[in-house]
C-alpha cells in the first residue's frame, strides 16, 4: 500500500475544506514549514479570506546545522518565504518559536536568531 506524506494530506485537506464547505467562516492553519507550502496552499492563503491571516513558522533556531552553509541556506529560505507570504497577503501575521539559551548556544548563534527575526520582519 502506498503511503502519503502527512504535510501533503494537510494541504489537500485545506483545499478540500475550503472548496466543499462554503459556509465555513474561518480556517486557521497551525505550524508550517516552507517545504510544506505548495502552490495550492499559497493560492488559498492569498485569495480565500476564510483562511486566517496567521501562520506559525517552524524555525526553532537560526543556527540549526553543523555545517554553516546549510544553516545559511535555511536562513535564506526562511527569509525569502516570509517575504513571499507578505507579498501574497500583506496583512499576514507571522509567529514562530525560537529556542534561545540552550547549553551549546554561542553569542554568535544567538545573534543569528535575532538577525533572522529582524530580516524576516
């Protein structure tokens, strides 16, 4: 039996709910990662006002990789994703949980997290 990705099923569910339940006044998404946001989900976010203008991003920390180039890539992806979301829906509010003060965190890692918040607006 073929297995499907839970994130894909969730995106499909959002599309189906909005399509088949027109009387639904509000639908709110929870945590999302940029890789989970396909074109259908982004189109719904941009165009269907029943989808609430709030997303909680899965960020955790700005320095999440042992390899600096991977961490920088993840940071750039997050910043670009936030900018794209704001272009699609300017009133969108973004939230995220950021981990700070963990035992191996350096001052540079902490500053990277602050910089990510500022650059992602």
